[in-house]
């Protein structure tokens, strides 16, 4: 794991700790959650599908009813 990743994990774990009201004794839980979040973000970046989102096709317009011959 790179130093950059460790710094991201450390910052994220600290933010989780603050968001939860700074509870005592849960630093391992916060660290593991931050590790999972950084790993998920890295996997999403590495995925070729994530880089090129699929274009949504517009729904086809309904055809006008055919005119009846008299």
C-alpha cells in the first residue's frame, strides 16, 4: 500500500471518528472502514467501464397511426 493511500485512509478514518461523535475504543473499526472505502474507490477508478459511462438512449418516439383509406 502506498504512502498516499495510507494518508487517505488516516484522514478518512479520522473523519469517520469525528462524524460518529469521537467515540473511544473504535479506532480499528474506523480504520478498516476507511481502508474498504479507499480500496473501493481505487477499484472503481481502475475499472474501464467506470471511465466511460454508457450513454443513455432516448426512448423511441411512437409512430403516428396510419391513415385509413376511404
